[in-house]
C-alpha cells in the first residue's frame, strides 16, 4: 500500500533517534578521552624506563645498590600485604569500615549497570518488535487484497492480530478502532492550538489520544518489580513488592511553542490489586534507568503524528472488515453467536443508561451530548448503530487506548489531595496538618507530590513511616 511506511518511524522512532544521537556523541567523547589517557600513560612509561636504565648504567655498584633496595622493598611490602590482608578480613565484616562501604558501592554499581543493560536491551527489543509489527500489518493487507480468501486466510489474519497485540500503533485494534479516528482529529486541534501560542487544553481525552499515537502506553517494564533501579519512582514504592501494571501520557507542555516536554503516569500494583500511580518525566525510550527529561521539537512531533494518522486513515478502511471477521471467528466461532453476545451487552448498557444514574466519565467524553439527554434518549442512543460499532470493537479487541485510566487518575488525585490536606504531620512539625504545612510554604498539592507523600500514610490516614515522611518533606522543601 502506497504511503504505509510513512507512519513507520513515528512515535517510538522519533524518541529513539534523539537518544541515538546522544549515545553517538557520548561514544565519540569517550574515545577521545581514552586516546588521550593512552598517550599520557605511554609518555610516562617511557620517561620512567629511561630513568631506570640510566641509573643501572652508572656503575655496577649502583646496580647492586638498586637490587638491594628492591629486595628490601619487596620484603617490607610482603609484611605490609600480610597485615593488610588480615585487616581487610576484619573490615569486610564491619559495616562501618570504608572497605565494607567500598565493596557495597561496587556491588550497587554492578547492579545499576546490569539494570541499565536490561533497560537498553528492552529498547532494542522494542525496535525489533516494531519492525515485526509493521511487517505483520503489511501481511494482513496483502491477505485482504487476495482474491481467494479461505478459512485458512482468516486463521492467519487472526494469528497476526494476536502477534501484534502488545504493539501500539501497529495494534490492529488501535488501527481499526472508531475511537482512533476521533482521537486523531482531537490531536490535530490540540497541536494547532499549541503552535499558535494558545497553549491547548490537555484534557484526559487529548492525553489518551496523544499517548496512543506516540506509542507511550506500552513499555517493556510492564510486570517488573519496582526496586532501586527505577530512579524516578517514589522511594516508598521500592520496598513494597509493587509491580508495573500500566503507563500512559500524563501531560505535555511547551514554554515557547517550539519544544515539548512531558510526563508519564505509571501504575504500580501490589499483591492485593491496589494500584498507585507515580509521574516520571518522559525520557528517551521510556527507560526506567533514565532520569533526564526528553525535549522534543514540536515540528517533528506533529509530523510523526501526521504519519500515524496517514497510516490509520489509509489502512483502516481497507482491512477493518476482514480483521473484524477474523476476530469474530477466532473468539466466537460465528457471527450469529457474536451478534447475540453484543445484543446482550447493549441491553445491559441501555438499562443502565435509562435508569438515570451517573454516566461513566469516559462515555461522556466520547459522547458529550449524552450529558444533556433524558434517560429515555440515552437508552435510544445505546441502541444506535454508531454505539453498537463501538461496543462490538471493544468486545473483540478490548480498550485500545487508556481513556478510562486517564479519568481514574484524575479521580485518584482529587480524592488523594483532599485526604492529604487533612492528614497529620510528624511530631515537632509546626503545622496543624499537611494542608496547613503546604499553605505556610505557599505550595499546593500536585500529581507528583501527592504520589510521593501518599505512601507514608495508612488507608486510615495515619502516619505509617514518620522518619521517611520527614525526609520527603525536606526533599520537597516543605521542611528545613
């Protein structure tokens, strides 16, 4: 398909290229530094070698004296080595000794290097997966365009869809979703506002759309336990056995209308299923070892998003029927059984909408007109063809963006910041509560400090770790 490759390097490729340029620059600088050290070492060696030869050639007596001095030095060195070995054996077991601390520092460095190597390997694997995902989409397109489709054709398409399940913009659910079409137009309006200097409104809907189009809602870190190698995670999360369960774009900002910076949200889940978010900077390759925020030029980002839109708009109409049919046969066996399942789901939704209860925020965002409808009109909407298409797609592919999570995070912040405002402070802190301490410092709660402070309180609002809380309050410049 002409133009299909235009979307290939969007999102992940754009961010990856920035990191590649930084890596090549660092490699050049390191090589120059190594050559200089090598030259200096060689010059020093030649100087010392010449001095020794001159001393040896002065006289036989001088040579004998040199040998005697060397022998005495070797004997003294052997004695010192024996004493040092004895002391090292003691120091190795003493946590207060410099030797013990040095050894521990070396162990920590090895662990950090291993974690960085793992993160770099993840980034490389993502590039390979991205290429395979693009090839799978192209294969689906070729199968769809073939004249002689057989049951085996649809089985192969279903297998290719499953292979791309962990992809972002090469996920067939994302490419063929009715929501994706709406989201891409939302992105275009937002970036036009930002480029014009009006700032743009980064609503949850926009955040979800931009994050999905740039491939930011997938990560190789999913499922990993948060430890000290996650440099951007709050300290309290690193000792609780929490694992990464999701991520997405939290915000994008531009101070000059030309460059962008951003933050992600990362969801950490404990063994009981409780989810806590934190908000690291957007870094190259979303590397959990990297604490440096990535800056992107606005023009390449908009070109990248345009590439994704071009791919989706050109590809989706060509393949969505066969992709849908392949999923129906794989998941439900027949269209009859699938339609029966959809009918049952829509009846349940219609009953809920007609009852007059509160509508889910993500539904209102997609269909804002529902908020103004009577319960009867809402029930009629649930029976519309447009809404049926949306439900059919979700039943086949699940959620293809993180709009629901975006709204949940907003609700989390509203509830958490309200609870923290009345939370107690450690003994000795001159404030009635945490909210009062914020006011005294002319500060306010935000997503980042809420995720940091929340971990030091129990579900009942009591302080769980007073020393840790004091340390974090100092880091946040709320205590001296």
